[in-house]
C-alpha cells in the first residue's frame, strides 16, 4: 500500500494481480482507477519524493506512474539472473 499525499490517493496491490488500484480518499465513491501495464503480478509499490508512484512486478519491470495524469511514463526492464559461484 502507498499513499500519494499531493493527490490524496491510496494505491493498493492485490496478491496475484497485475493491476494497481487507486482510491481517492476524499471521496466515498470507491475505486478511482486501475493502473494497467504490468504483464505479471505486481510485487511492490512505493511513493516517490515527487509524488509519483513506482511499481515492480514479476514481469521484471519497474514502472514509474505520473499521478497527475495517472499514466505510466517510464518503464525499466530489470531481469535479474542467478549466477552460480
């Protein structure tokens, strides 16, 4: 879970789900938007200093989300390989 203070949004991830759920904490209407972009399960999210959101998924992608327009604007592929020593 992550809170984006500037936009008063609460971001949640659900186990085995590839979407991020955004809720406006000032309104009682529930779900504001689903952020879609990961191809596999989202593992973690965090709020950045500039009030954007970062997410990491089982698709080995880090995505940076602009919380003003609710769009993904940076994707970094970071596949990690195991090395035998």
